C-alpha cells in the first residue's frame, strides 16, 4: 500500500478520536426572539397588501425549521418546527395581548413538544398544524410517522393518535398542509406528488379510525402545498411552494384560493392563484400560513418560512392584509354545496 494512501487512512482514523475529545458548545435555552423589521417592497400581490416583514432570530439552539403557523383568538402566534419545537410569541409591534418588541416581555416561549429522551425523539417532524379555537387544542400532523398529535394550549400534555388516513404516504413528504374547518372537519394535503397530491377530508378531529373522504389536489406545475387555513366565507387559502435550482436552492411561493364545498370523493380539487411572491425580494421557503379575522370583512394573513438551518435561508414572518370583498366571488354551485 502506498505510503501516501496509508497516511490518509491513518489520518481519517484519527479524526473521530480528535473530534470526540473536543467539547461541544453548551445548548442555549434562551426564550428571547429578535424581530428585525425588513423593508417592504412595492409588490403587486393581487388582493393582498403586504404591511409587515420581519427576520426572526434567537440564540436558542433549537430556533430553526418552523413549518407551521397558527393564530389564536387573542392574536398570539404559535409555530411548530420539524424538530418538534413549539414557538409561542405575540405579534410584532402591537400592545396588550398582541405586544412584542424584541421578544423580552415574558410571553415568548421556545419549548419541545416532548421530552428529548423520549422514544419518539426521531419522529417529531411537525409539518402541519390546526387550532381548535373553542378549546385551544392544537392538532399536529407528524410527517416522519404519519400520525397525529394533540396538545393543549399550555403545551403541558401531548398525545399521539394513529393516522390510518395517511397510511402509505411518504415519510419525508406526507401530510404537509392541514386546516380545521369551521364545521369541525379536517382538510389534509400531502406534499408528495405533482401536479396531483393526495388529499383527505376527515369528518371530525382525528381519532385513530379512517373515515376520510379521499380526493386529489391539483397544484400548478412544480408547486407543492405547504399549509392551508380557512377564510370566514368557508373557502381556504393554500400556501404553495416550488423549489428552483441551481444551488443554492431558491423558492417560489403562491397563494391559492379553493373551496372545500367543491371536493368530491375520488375527484380532483383545485383553485385559483391569487398572489405570486416572485420578485418581492422576500422569497424564501414559506411553510406556515395563518388567518386572523378582523372586523367588517378585513383579515390578516400571516406567513412564516422554514430556514432549514441553512445559511442561504431565513426565518421570515410576513403580515398581509386582505378584504373579503376583494376576493373572487364563490360560484353558485359552491354556495349550494356549502357549509364550508
């Protein structure tokens, strides 16, 4: 064996031993979140008006990978990550229960969903979340195992529930978007596929039994659903993402309007694209969507991006305003098939 090759092999053998002797940096459990306001572009986003954009950062070691977003009736935001972390925070720039300047008011929390040493440690990939506003219960879809999880508003109790409706979905591109509809049904869309994506419409909250209506969601070419939330008129907004190459990866984002009243068993369901975020300067890997109802038909739409712990991506929070009268009208057929 040539001496040079032997030297390389010997060096490779020593590297693990050297690495193991080096102390690992201590884990940081900081509960502080900094929200840096970003300049707002003059971008045409259909019926939406961009009114706020923030770059979220924290010294907390687990502050990354946020894949979902919900908003409570009091206006507080909750995001879940693909490493099983939960982020509770007030909205930026507001007072009272919606107060936050830099996350130092005591109401921001960054906590794990379950004990780190749990047997489920490798299966905490939360990719979809829905909030029951009447009880404060969060329903989560865990992509790694294709199961559901239920956790209370305080995050003190979490329970896993079987997901037979999701059986056979890919472990790394399964349930990606989930919305709890006003009538108690649950809408779930898979990331895998294209342009058709598996869809499920559950008659009520997941209970470990499969009673779901099956359908296919048709997305624009190259796009995948990453989250969904229901509007007060019964329709849903669906957040869509497209990965663009070459490296480093770039992302395109669309907001699509669709009506659950048009879902049919074994049928194809789609909708109308309302906004395209290309060219805004705020392009990133948006995976979380939440809708906050206001007064007189005014709504706030929140988006959060998953930074994948990559140096080329950021955890961004966007705030958009929307007026229901500015949306396309529901078809007569859809109105007849409601409730939404």
